[in-house]
């Protein structure tokens, strides 16, 4: 069928009538008469050479052909509406979907992201949190903020900020910690990266005790357990400044260990867009200035 000859009004009338299974309610939605909707649907049926509705004494029922057409039209109209919504003030709004490791989202980004949306209203920013296990292509992400060494296969990575790890615990626990060696008597909360405590004890010049107990896939949940007095977390102190200022959390030692950093990543095969460049410049600048 020639796209220039698509019966758009008739398709819209059919889609509305199919949702309501009633010509009158469809007419009210479309701000036309009931007769106009009925005429448009009948015109579409003649064009297709098949009935789309069965007319019943009290309403309508879709035929099998009508049932098959409804989801196609609903998806098409949704896509058209979403695209039109991206136009604002005479400019096309760009959708930017960013995956963010949850600790960084809660501990740093969410306190600053309003500044980005105010400065760049033409970008429709969508944030998807994760636990650092992310599939950029499979999840439809333009960018992803991740913790690690920056070396991910087929991925370009820009450094956002360093994130050295240090022990963090509740004030009552900190009172018992006379030195790094005292940690051997405490429950050491762990991430899914098994070498972090070993590397911290090496930096502290102390032997690492056997590691047992809970393992967390998020520093946010691990530190929440530490605040509740359930052990000592090893986490990036920069992500928990609010908790430290509120004295719900204590940093008992100054010793840090570098096990990774936060990076802004994209697939090398992904074309860099204006929105991606804008967000990259903004977040690197915001991180540099605190």
C-alpha cells in the first residue's frame, strides 16, 4: 500500500473503537460524531475487503482480522506519539538512557542531576540503576556508569572519579577498633569482588583474617548493614558523605586501597550523539568540581 494513501483517519477511528468496543465512546475520545467513526471504520473494512468488527445488539466484537490489526496500530500510534513528544520549543528532544551502578546513583548522581536537566532541557534523561553487571547493547543503554578498572571488552571508558575503598562502620563498632588488627575480631562485610579486604589489609600492613559471612552485590546495601551494626563495610567513602556528616557512619582509619574507579562507558560500535557528548562533558566537569 502506498504510504501517501494510508487511510490514517480510518485507522485511528478503528483503533479507538477497538479499545472501547463502542463507536460512541470512540467518537467522544476523537471529538467527532458517532456517525463519522462508523463511516471511517466501514470505509477501512471496504478497503481491506474484510470485516474488522462483528456488530452486536449491545456493542462490538473484534473479528480475528481485527484482533490481529489492533496491536500493530497501537504500537505504531504509540511510537508516533512518543516521537512527537520529543519536540519542545521548536527543538527535537533527544532521549538519553544511562545505566548507573546503584551506589553511584544514590551516593553522588541524584544529588546533582537536577542541575543537568535544568541546563539541558532538550535532553530527556532516563536513568536505569544496576549492580554493575550491565549489558549496554542488550539493555538499550546509550551510556553506563560503572565501577572497575575501565577495561571492558569493546567498550570505550572515560574516567569520572577515583573511588578508593576504606572501612566504614557504625559509631559503636568504631569505638572498639584500636587499630587495623582489631578488625580481625569483627564481622567483615564483603562485596562480590573477593580480593578487596585482602588488598586493604596488605595496605594496612596487617594479616587478613578468614573471610566469612554475608556477601553483597551493592555497596549501598552493604553500608546499610554496617550502619545497622552488622559489621564493617569496605566501601568508597566518597559515596557516603551524607551518612558520615550525620554521624550514622564512621571512618575508623585513613588507610585506603585503590580497587577501581567510576567510569562513563559506551560501546565502541555505538555512534556518539550530541546528547551523549553533552552528558559526558557535564558529568566530568561536575566530578572535577565536587
